[in-house]
C-alpha cells in the first residue's frame, strides 16, 4: 500500500512540473515582407510540398515571425500563420515615425495596400483629411484612417506636431546599361528585367548595398553602386530639365482592352486596343489612364497596362542618317539597346519606316518619330542602308507572301478545368499556352493568313474536337502549343517539336529551326510523338513543347512577354520557311 501511494505521488509531481514549464515565445515581430508575385501561395509549412492555406496578391504586406531556409513564416490579418517563399517577396524594415497625425494636401490621393504605386488601391482620400501616421518605408507612409490601414506617398501628406517624415533623397539615376533588376536584395535572386543609363528611379529603401525602387509600374531591387542618388532640389531640377525630353508610355498587357469616354466602367466604349500596342500616357486618374485614340481622348483601365519612361533626344543634323529601314512584321520590338534582353521602348508595324543612325553588330540604331533613339534587329526589317554597311548585316528574311490565304489552326493546349502541368512556382500551363498562341495568331493574321484558334479563352476543348477543327477547315498547318515539365529532374530545360506522320516531319523541322533561331534555350530537337492531336491529324501538324515549367529559371523566362514574343516569332518564321 505504501509503495502504491508513493508511485501515485510521484506521477502527480511530474505532471504538475510539466504544467509549470514556461511556454516558448514566438520570435519578436520586427520585419515585414511585401508580396512581389501577382498571386502568391501561402503554405502550411516551409516548402512547396506543403498544402496551400490561401492565396494573396501583389503588394500585400505581412509581419515576419521567423525565417527557415528560403521561407518566411508570416502572420496574416486573420491571426493565422503561414509560410511564404522568400524569392517571391521583399523584406522591408520600416523606419518608425509614428506618434502623430498628418493631413492630406490634395484631393484624390490613393490609399494603397503596400508601399508602391503598383499596389492595389484601397480607397481614395481627399484634401484636409486627417490620418494617423504609423511608419515610413522610403517615400511611402503607412497611415490609419477611419479604422483602416494603408500606404500613401509622403509627397501628399503634411505632418503635424512631433512627427518628422524623413526627407532623405528618394530619387536615383542609373549610371550603366543593362543593370539587372532582381526580385530581392541578393545576387542569387531572380532577374526580372534590366535598366539603362539615365533611367530615373523612385527609391523606396536601401538595404545592404541594394536599392528597392519603382519606375512607373516596374518595381524591384538593383545594386546601389550603379545608382547615383540626387537630392530633393537636384531631383526637381533634373525632372524639370527632362520634361521636354521624357515621356511616360504604356503598353497593353492583355489580349484586348476597351477605350472609354471617361475614367470609369460606366464610360461609353469608343474603341479598343490590343496586346502589345503602345501609346503615350496623357495623365492618370484613380488608376485610369488617359490616351489619344485616332485624335480622340479616351480612358483605359491602368491595371491592364505596363508603364515605362521613354527618353528622347534632339533630332540629328541633316545628312547624319545612313539610309532607312522598313519594318517587316507587325508588333516588332524597338529596344533601348542592341540586345534582345534590353527593355522595349515601343513597337512598330509592317510598313513603318525609320531613319538609320548607326549599326551595332546585327542591330540598327534608328530615329523614332518623336525624336527618340531605339534599336531594331536587322532580321526583322528591310534596309536601304549604304552598301558598305549592309554587307556586315544579316540578310533579312524573305517576304511573307507564302502565308497569305493559308489556313493555319493554332491550338493552345489545355484550358478550363484542364490546367495542364504546373510550374515550380505555380504557373499553370493553360495560361501560358493561350497568351503565346494569341501572339502567334496576331503575327500570322497580319501576314494575311486565315488563322483559326481552337480556343481563345479559358475553356476546355476535347482532343477530338481540336483535331476536328483542323480537318473540317482543311487546315494547311496545325500547331499545338504546350510547355513541358519533369518534376523528377528540375535541371532539364529546352524546347522540343513533335510529329507523328512522315508528312508532318518537314513542318516540324522548319518550326523547330525557327524557334531555335529566335530563343536562347536548349534545342532538344525534332522527335516522334504519339499525341492525339497529331496522331489523328492526317494533315501537316506538329506539337511544340516550348520550355520546361519545372525548371525554376526557365519558368521565370517563359512567363515574360519577351520570351513569348520571341518563341511565337520563331514559330512564325518556321511557317514562312515551310510555305516558301
């Protein structure tokens, strides 16, 4: 009995000791992250294998609890916690300036979800509205108004009492060409674009030798050693001196967008513009952009537009031109430098003509209509340049008369409930096949081909129906567009072209060579493929796999407008060769 009692007392003692153990506290909340991706999956654990808790949008901000490998544990507004991939967010450590109030100085100030002009608009504030200041991040101030939090530009806020909003330099000028823009302040993060000498940046913050900036709709990180900061006065003078030489341009990033009579969805539709079309931005109002369409003022939704700053120069002296070039294809990119990696300043259409200023390797330096300077690839134009120089250039491709009247069926793979494969970072194949197909559609249409899409939006089409569309229309060529994935080996890259019947092999060879000449990814060649859409298709038909979404770097490349333009140009050139 005594032993039994002793045993019971021992159990009770151990149990009570366990209850009195101190609870381990969560790491102090000192940092925040801002979402860089359009849509970001928040997961239950620090890895892609964990289930998705929810999806958040670009510009959303969250408090960081801890970091584990390449993942941040974050706290969401609901109080729940989840994990975000570090390569899709940027880390911000705001400078606290709270403790007072401020007054909005103009009407129509947009309260945003994050410290960026690309963040979503929560509401619009009016002049003399009073806000409580919480913190500052670069040129942005986090405020509370009517119980809600958001960010506004400090340029439209006057502070009161003891609050001192920092007035350090918020402008910078890029000092080199082809400066890589990265998703986060580290050399190992993904490259999402590039800047050139003279680009003017709005600096949000600096961190360990990196600058977090915005320029129009563009946001990212660049090395601070290639950015010259300017003071407030110098920045104002610089802006004034550039007013006559610098314009904001916009490029449509969706298939088609309506132009309306006023900055609202209630406005009357007065026209439309299509993907890739560029225009000069007259002004902005509540995320709507005013443009000129056929000499008529109209408005388009700003969230469907990529904005950029285009610098212009004084027109050269008469006699300094070296001939002219004529654009061969609609939607030809005019770039800031003589490389396919440089930024797109504008786009030109077949028949447009420009004066040549110089030649750089296989590129022409040309004079734009507004006096600006741009570069165009020699293989996309015909030239009247002097013979001494033209001999150094690649011979332009032959005319596209062979495409005129040809019936070409483009098949964007998957759609609707069939998402296709998914990328390392969550890209759905069905979305990329459609956007690439639309670019190819436009190129072929402009060349006079009779082009038919098996689908033009996100809905499911059966495989027999896709083949039926080609056969019923007696297609001269059928192109099925896909992207590959190999989860077992994420290092695999490249494009592949498949055929099934012998009469399809010539088309496959021409398409594959066209793609290989246009893009830098590995050419995996022409192969036999037992796929329904080419197996059951008796006419010339190919299935293209245009890159590996399972490879993290190639997925980033595939998602760019530039790659989709280039690869669709490659298919286009392959068809030109086939129908010669």
